[in-house]
């Protein structure tokens, strides 16, 4: 299936909301219980992109949105500013076709160019497919929390995976070139 990856726009919000809502209602990749509406999803996208993090979509040859992904702050404390967390959501029909891997590879490339040093995956429900995709792109297991969430009548585990970007922690970052705006004074 030929796919194209591009920057997400506000025009994508209806389909992004639909994909995310399905993930919330039927899966464990998100620990949200109630799907947010389009207004909230638009606000979330604006918050992420205004801080210079990439937010991308994958579409098929006909322009149909297959999935989306973004990077965001791993945590809000300033010492974490060189780390990003990835999030990837796919339409049900797009799962298992390499689209999630393509989105993640694009996020890794963009965040490396932006100067971030580590990417963290917080994988809800210990999702084996997501773990496999991350592992295939160089992520390693970094820990977990057993029984970290309760959804759909069951306790869920969270898996943390990590991948160095660029020079990782082998060199000191250049504070003047921090790519985001979240912690700039």
C-alpha cells in the first residue's frame, strides 16, 4: 500500500479524532476512557505544534488518512527538555501494514534533525505490535509499570522503551540550539 507522510493540519482533525476515539473505545494504547471531541483534539494539536514538535499524518494514494503520529515533551520539568515521547495511532484497516513503522521512522528522523537527544515510547497495555515496531527501529526496553491502568475490565501494564537520537547522551547539548519553545526564557 503506497502511503505518503506529511505534516498534519487542522483540516485533518475530524479523521484524527475518529481514529483516536476508536483507539480509546476499543483498545488499550491510550489510557483515556472518554474520547475527546474535535475542539479538544484541535487544541492538543495546536499545543504540540506551537512548541515545535512534529505532528504528522499518513495517507493513502487517494488522500485517505490512515494514521497519525506526533512527538511531545516526555515530561514538563526543564531537565527533560532534550527528550521527546512518541505517540502513534492508526486506523483499524491500516494496522499491520508497516504504516506505524513509517510514521515512527519519520518522527525519529525529524526529532533527530531538531536536535532532541532521546525518544521515549510509553506503550499502554504492553501492546506487542507497538513493542515490535519500536524494537525494529532501535528502541530498547527501559522499564515498565505493572498494573498501571484499569480499562475494559482489566489491569494494564505500561512498557517504556527508549532510543538515542543523534549523539544521544554521548555529548553535551548546545543549550542555544534547543529546538522547542517550552523551556526557552
